[in-house]
C-alpha cells in the first residue's frame, strides 16, 4: 500500500500540470494521443540527460556536487552538467519530433508540447527519487522540482512556438536557441542556489527563482493564448486584413 501511494504521489503533480496546460490551450486543443506521446518522450529524454550529466561530471571531477566547496565546479555542475543536459534532451524531442507535425499549428502548441515533455521527464525523475528516498521527497518535489520543470518548459516552448511561425529562417533559429538557453539558464540558476545548501541565503534564492519563473510562465502562456489565430476575434481580424 505504501509503494502504491508513493507511486501515486510521484505521478500526480505531473498529471495535474498536464491537465492545467491542456485546458489553457483554449482554441485548438492538441490531439490526446500526441499528449500521451510527449509524456513518453519526456520520460525517454531522461536517458540522454543522465548520460550527459555523468559525462560532464566526470570531466570536472564532481563526486558529490551538493557538498562541493568549489563554487566554480558547482556552477559548471548546475548550469552545464544538469541544466543544459536536461533542457537539451527535452529540446531535441520537441524540435525534431513535435515541431514538424502539422498539428503544431499555432505558437501556443510550443508551450503545450514543451511542458508535457517536461512533465514526462519530471514524472520519471520523481518515481526514481521517491523509490530511493521515500514518500517525504514526493511531497517536497510536488511543490518544487515538478512545477520548476513546467516553468522551464513554458520558457522554452514560448520561444519555439514563436520560431515555428516566424517568416525569417535565421530569426527562427535564433528564437529556438533563445528558448533552449533561457530555459537552461533559469534551470541552472535554480539548481545552483538549491545545491548551495550550506548557505541558507543562497538556497532561499532557489525558491525565489521558482516563484518568479512560475509568474513569468503564466504571462507567457497568456500572450500565446491571446494571440492564437484560432481565437475568434483574431481570426475575424485576419479575414478583414485579407
């Protein structure tokens, strides 16, 4: 019974965020089978992410980064080994699997698919952590790591959504890399402060970054929802312009 409850708590926050973002996509909802595929892709993205993290950490000789006294090593671990590896893994599935799909037909879809991929990643990560460290970790991560992955997904997906429909090819590429780098930077800053557990003030900054990221994410979602070409007022405006 304890194992079942732990599994339920590991999965629940990711599912709730997927439902939330699916409902936010008001005007042209994505096919549910694509949502399910994105969850699987997100879970699969943990494999290259872990391999990259281990490879980078072996280069910088990090055995226990949480207790490292070397600030530079800790920064490389947080920003490169963890954040960039994880966000790049998620980005590759978003860019090369979902991006070309005809169902990706408005900027908001970038946010939807990026967040759902992020939740697939977070759900599997949760299951692994909780199975090793116990149920208390599930409650902690419910309010920290899982919404953090959602916020990183919104930041990335917002820019990828813009890139998909930008007429300038080079500007489109710039927007995609902005999305990846912004998500990795915010993720890295969050992790760096969180890993600085020996300094309470820095650890608190991780939660400040989380709150600001969630607030920013809500604004970015609203921008894409309000500008949806499937919104009736926007659609009528486009018809008048033609």
